[in-house]
C-alpha cells in the first residue's frame, strides 16, 4: 500500500520472483485495469526473465490463454467478470490485484467475483486501499485474508462512530486497527522517500462562475436539498438525486455539458486558455490534463489546436491495444506537449515526461485526485511538478475541496504506523451530506470506467457467484443432515455427552468458522489434497446410504 508513484508494479514482480524461488510457484494471475496491462508486461520483461502473456481476443481464445504455461498471465477486471469459468478452472499459485481499490465495495459484482477466486498466495497493490470509508479497507483486506479483521459486524462496531440512525459520524480505536494491520500491510509514504522525489507545488485556482452556471447550479442544488430533507426516499427520488448531483458537477465546468448550447463558453475554459499561454507559449512544459467528462475534453481540444499545441487523448472507449501507443507517444515525442485524459488514465500510468498536472475539475472521490497527480510525480521524475486545481466558486466543487484534508487524515490514521491519531471526526456539513448520499446511492459517481464492460456479462458473473453460494448452502445442509444421522446411529452409551465437552468442541468450531456482514456462519476446512475431498465425499455418501428409507 505504498503511496502512488513509488514503484508498486516492480514490487509485485519482485514478490512473484521471490515466491518462485522460495515456494516453487509457477503460475501467477495479474488482474489490473485495462490501461495498465501493457505496462505490466513491459515491467516484467524489464525486471524479470519470466514469460508473460496478455489475455486478449475472443472468448475461446481467452479461455485457452488461461490454461497455457506462461508464468505471468495478465488480464483486466472486466475480463474476470466475463471469463470467470476458465479462470476458476485454471490453477493459480499467486493472484495479484493491481489498483486493488477496485474491490472496495463488497456488494459490487466485480468484488464478489474477484473474491471467489482461489490461490495459495494473494497480493493486493493499491496506493489508496482506503479512499472514503473504513468499509473499503475491510473489503480489500478480505481478499488477502478473509479472517484477519474478523466478522464485519464486529469490525464496524469496534471502529465506527454512528448516530441513532446509523450514519457514520467518525472513526475510533484507529491505533488498534494500525496494529492489527501490521502483519499484512506494507506502506511507505512519499514523505519517507521525499529525498528521492523532486518538489511538488500545488496551486488552487478559484474561478467565478458565469450567470448561466450560477442559475443551473442553484436549480439542481435545490433539488438535492429538497430530496435529502425527506423522511422517505423513493426510487424516483434517488434517480433525481443522482441526476442533480451530476448536473451540479458538470455545470461547474461548463453549461455546455448540460444543455449542449453553443458556444460552450465558461470562465473555466477562459482560465484554461490563459494557462495554456503560460505553459506552452511562454514556457516549455509537458502537461497531463484531467477531466471527469469526455465532453469537456471536446471543449478543450479547440483551445489546444488554436495554439498549435500537439496532444494525445485517452478515455475509456480507447481499446487496450492502442493505449500503450498513446502513452509512448507522449513520453517519447518532444513535440507532443499534452496528454488529455478522463479518469481512465488516472491510475497506474507512468507519465514522468510531464512536469505539470492540470485538474480541470475535482473528482467525487478525493483519492482519485492523488492518483491523477501521481502519474507525473512518481519515481523516475527528475523535475519539479506543478499541480493546478481549477475550482469554480459557489459550486459543489468548493465543498468537495474541503473534504480532501479530512479523507487524507482518515487514510493516514488507519494505515500509517507512525500516526498518533486514534479518532477521526467527519461531522462537517458536507461529510454528513455525503454519508447520507453514500448510504442512499451506494457508490456515487466517480467518472466513467471503461465502457467495454457489458451488462449481460455482469449478470452472468453474478449468477455464477450466486450458484456457488447456493451450492455452499446445500453443502452445509448436507453436512448437518449427515452429522445428525450419525449422532442417531452411534450406539447409546446410556449417558449424554458432558456439557463441558460439547462446549469445548463448539468453541473450537466457532473459532474455525467465519461470520459475514449479515451474521451468516460458514466453516472453512483446509484439506491436505484432492484425494481427501474424494474420501470426504465417499464417507458422507456411506452415511447417507445407511439412512432408513421413509
């Protein structure tokens, strides 16, 4: 869980190499965002002599690729949803999750499917395992060791501060959590290695809105306020709330994003144009420019073309096969001055050729802001990095800006061993509102993910997970019936087993059992070999065969 830009990919390759030498592993599955697949293969070839393959092509081709003998097999999260059956069939010694915060929401389909994968060893790489709430950290840790943090209900009761309605007001006992995480968490911050990184300068540019922006933002803010004050929130209210939040954030960039009425003028675009004059005419800089919205990138492109600034553009719809070409062009071509990107380029990419990061807008999730900045301010950067954050006054962006410090405080308190923070208070007006919205809406908008993810594949993957859960339930019922019948078949000694013996055995079983967030019990049994599973099934079958017909 090192900070962004400190070389986690290389560490992942190193862990796999170490386990190959010490534990004899030979099959590694790397799951990462689509935009990082080629980068993973390049890093493996640079620092290891192991074979590596990218999973690509049609379904039949991909299924065969999971079975071949390459040491590293590299796929993306969307492929795990589509290819769950061949992935489960293959044998994996080590599974590496890169940008592991993608499984932060335990109710998400991606999380459920990824957590169903089995391997002898597991490694999660993430600069932000905790982005907003402790719930996310709990979900990520479960992939490494499902029992390390204990049952969910006990974890949350210990570390959350809530009001009578269940809203999270803060977190407590974080000194205990840091100690609990030490055996499984390795974290180095930028401050620890700052001597190896050049300075980073951040400038927040406050921009007054146009009258049109004020009017549209105010109208949507009133919708948000009216809905959040309601005692009962209907499905229609949720749709209106989500839409109004999106509108507020888009209007802060330009009213064109909402109504598509030309000429698309906004004071933010005017400020950008002036900044481009400073960066590319008066100076000689290379910049990465981020926006949540592809339509905003459409408005920025003419400003660059007007000044004859050469640029490349990355967004979710760009196929994986072309993404590395875009990165290579920006990194190696001195004439290419700008890397335009949505949040599809905010994680994992190495863009050290840039010495400037421009955040046209603020993401809903403050951790994404750090991920953006870390594209340039990372190991290998030789020049000071300038960061510009454009914030439209009197809008939701100003309120989002105030939450950044608090979210950093929570992450530091939970993850950094040297922290002396034991409690974090989240009771600012914006945080209470966000807590309510997050409970109502689940994961709020964080920008567009890769558009290649198909809804039918999600449904198919969910069905597979649910089928396994039903089979697990049926297995539990089978064991219960078998042990109940065995109890009846054993010769009666005339005396009941001692209460003390039953209590001791039950305590041992309780310690071996796991309890999920809903309080459901499950018993995990480690078997020495595949033959043991067959013997276990045969023994149960014999017990059931003895059962008298009814």
